[in-house]
C-alpha cells in the first residue's frame, strides 16, 4: 500500500526548513563581527556606568582621644563604584574608600567628650565623560580615655618609698605615652615614685609628633608605711616588760620588725635602725632617776657598768630614741612611735 502525503503539511515543513537555514546563515555572517566589536571597545578604567547612587559611610561611633577616627565610605549602586574620595578640613582620604581624622586636638583641657561632624565628597565620571560629585557626611563622638594606674598599694602610695606604677590606656595600647609627675617627665608606661607630700598627681600625655596630647590624670593619697614593732632579747632569749634582767648579763639587743606585707612588697624600704637609748633607774621606793643617754651599736645596749650600783629588785627603764627607716635611696626617715611603745622596764636580778 503506497503512503499518502498531504500537500499542506509538506508546504509547512518546507517553509520551516527555509527559516532555520536563513538563521544559521545570518549567525555565521554577523557573529564574528559582534565578537570583534566587543573586543575592541575601549572603556576607560576611571569611567563607570553608575545607577541608583547612594553614598554610605561605615565607621566607629565613639573613639578615645588620640585614637584616629576611621570610616569606610562607598557607594551603594546597582553597578559600578566611586572613583575618588575627597576629605574636607582635617578629614583625610586614604585611597578611594577610607576616611581618617586625627583626634588629638579635638577636646579642650576641660572637655571630656563631644560630638564631631565631618564632611567629604565622592567624585567620579559617568559614561560620556560627565564628572559627578556627591557629598558625604557623618559624625562621631570623641572622649577622654580611661586611665588605669596600678601599684602595689592600688589606691595609695607609701611616703618616701619606691612605688612602682604602671599606666594603661585602653584603646591606645600601641601608642607612646609620656607621664608627668611634678616637674619630672617620664617616657613610657611605668614610673618609680617616692612622694614626700600628702598627695601625688600623675598626668598622662600621648606622645605625638604634633605635640603632646593631654589624656587625663590620676591623684594618689600618700601614706606612711605601716608602723613596725620593737623586739628585745637578753642573751639571745626574748624578754618582755616586767621580766627579770640579770645584773651580771645586762646586755639587751633591740630590733625593729617591719610589717610583713610591707617588707614583702617593699624590701628595699623596710630597713630600720635605732640610734640611742635613755636609761632611768629606780632604787627601792624612790622616784626614778635619769642615768644617761647611750648610743646603740647595731641595736645592742650594754648596761653592766650602768647597773653596777643597782640591787636586786631595783627597776631599770629603757626609752629608745632615734628610730629611723632607711629607704631605697639611703635616706633616714624618722619613725614616729608613741613613748609607751618604745619604752621597756625590767627588774634587776
């Protein structure tokens, strides 16, 4: 049986084949031309097609005095980006996306914090060569930094002692500091203070090429070291007020015992000496009589000759004087002790 072909179907098939053939012929003719055109089109690197422009600045909201303010600026666009960033006043452009402003001179001596406004511009070229500028603005807060000063006694300094302090300024850990105590300037973050008054003030500056920037200050109360205790021995054994003192071995050894914590923290300031002692003798029921004042040798007091006329039962009283503390610099600082704490009485035996 012979196949049957409809004349309309054959006509449609023929037309479709002709259209497809025509598409391939045109593609073969024009595609190389399009490729060549794209490969030779010159778009300047400083020219961008920009649409939907909106400047955006992202930076720190608060910085401490001396810490540079930094912000990153860019354009929120559908395609393309800004070409050049320009700062105004002390606002500096770094590259094409970063603003920076020094803050060392933004606060006055009596100011602790304030808001600072800044302005800049985006400058770029559009396709066709037209140059466009867009304003960029914002603000940030600058404040004085926290000043953390640590010492062995934390809130106070010991008078005429070797107090070592360390200064830390959060936010400026990698910057050079300069400390001022009275008329003395000290570079760095540590200082040794030996105050003589009732207070000591440490002023802190940021060392800067354009001039030191005052950051703040801390004041310390100055106190005397803890009072030491006096101990006495006779022939190597401890002896207390009211104990018997053998007339034949009337040799006393006095020593000043510093506060244990003070000696641990300030070993070079915890040395003491006793210069002299005044001797009083009471015979029987009579009133005490002053015998004389004698120098001590390394705290040692020999009374054998002084008591040669004393009898058993008589009383001898020793009042120490000239008690000093020798500090780290070799200075002798008088130690104020009440009379009762530096007076000892013994019964002659």
